[in-house]
C-alpha cells in the first residue's frame, strides 16, 4: 500500500484514493501507528486540493468512532465540498512535537479528557504555527455529558462536536455533585457523597455546539450497517442478554451491580451468564437474545446500545429523553424501551416486551433501519457540511 501511495501522489484529483483512507483507518487506533497505515493517513495533501482538512485524533477505539466516518465518506466529502483530509495521532501534539506545516484550511482536534489547560495552550500554539488562519473544531469523545473543557477551548475553536447534547442547554452550566449528572443521581441513590463540581462553562460556547454520530460509526459497526440486513428475529432462546461489566468507581459499580441484580430477580427468564467471553461469542449471544439490557456507563451512551441494535435485540435502557443524538436513535417506544434510572419499573417493561413479539419486531426494525439508512444515504456528509461551508 505504501508503494502505491508514492506512485499515485499528486494525482488524487483524478484518481479515487478514498479506499486508502478507509482501509488505513482500521489500524488508526494503534497507539504506535507506523508503516503503511500511518503513511496513508498522513500523506501530504495533493497540489490540486481546493480545501484541506487536517484531523488530529486521539488514538483509541472510543475516540476514533467520530473520526472514521470522515474516512469512510472521504470520496463523498471530496465530491460535495472539494475537501481532502489527512489524519495524524494527536499524541504527538500533546507531547509538544510540532506537526507538519501543511497549511490546512480546517483542523479537527481530539485530545483525551485528562489534557490540562497548559497542554491545550501548547497544542493550540503548535496548530497556529502549522496551519495559520485555519478554522479549528474540537471533537469531544468523552463519555460524560458535560463539556468540561469548554472554558479553555471556546476562545480557540469555531465548533464543538459531541456525540450527545443536553436538550436543556442550561444543564451545561449546572454544577453536579461528583462532576456529572450520573454521579449526582446514582451517588444520591446509593448514598455515595461527593462535592459539586463547577466547570465554569462559558455561555459563548452554546452557538458552537454541534452533534456528531455516536458509536455506530466505529469501523466494525458502520460497515455492517452499510452492507447487511438485520439478523432474523427467529430462534432467539435467550430472553435478555445481561453480560456487562460491573467494576469501576463506587457509584458506577453500585449502579451496575444493582442493574444486574434487578434483572436477575425477574423470575422465569432465560438470561445469559455474566462472566466474560470473547467478543465473537458475546455478539453471537446477542443475536440469540430477544432483549438487550444496557444500563448507563460512565456516560449515557454505550457500545452495548449499538451492539444490541446491530444484533436485532430490542434495546432496554434508562430513559434518554434528556439528550439529543444524531440520528435520534433513542425514541421511547419507537427505537428502544426506556426504564426509570432507578430500575424500579424494569420488570414491568421486560415482561411487556417479552409478551409482545410484534412490538419487539417493530422496535428492533425501527432502530436498525434508522442507523442503516443514515449510513447508506451518507447523511453524515450533509450533517457535517457546517465544517466546510464557511471555509470554501
């Protein structure tokens, strides 16, 4: 692949090399990325590129879910907006290494939520030297629903992209006990005390907030939704797939253990075991399940939500009505079945779903089609248009 890149360099206006970006993206989460994949993702812009976008991504699987659709749809983005994109791990920036001075018109930046204000200041200084005049957008891949870096980011960025947003934007300015809305609720529920945390979010960030899709744009999910129909709903011997992690922070562990205890207390159900298995086994088991119970994690959105939908299992999840997502895959009674955050109505919701196969087929089909249509119609290209319109 590296040899082909060298041969074709400079001819990208005439030759479609989007397959290189998509293929190399499979390896992008390797923290020590090198060799052909690194050369493909970070090759120099072609001379004829009318619009250049440099993406500095955090190289982990969670963060890369928001970057991969840019690679997957790179041909459509080029055809629609005239943009070429290149990708580089942001770990070099965080370490203080100057990036290549490509003179990009647009910069997408990801760093992990542990980055300090001093680190961010250094990163923006390096970007300003490498890409003078570029419009910078921050891509927030963090689990929590708050925007805790906004005070440092707002003066430097034009847009702030996040996988979900509070419908009531005032929640971004509210101090929560323990630092998030989840730590406050579950801390109070299980008697775990914590002091409020105020992130001092500036109101000037509000017009810069934008949604980006969530975990279904990970490489392994996106390709499946693009090419395959929903698995059959027949021959599903398990009532509920309940194999989820429980260890973690005190509030998280208390919540997850309570969730598992509640579902296992429902009499007469066929449940999955709880111990860890390989990922292929886990997904095979999900395809054998009628329902997928997915409690919140450290944030509301979970890999498990998408795994359930992808497998044709009906998603049961604590109420998500307080959040917006893109697309809106959390529509109660349409794409998932909500339960109360304290799980007090879990048995009622489970028994109603198990008693109504038509309801399960409708909800599972709605959720799968919503994501599959979004991917197959390349609606991501339209939704990300705000990044390119003012730069053209």
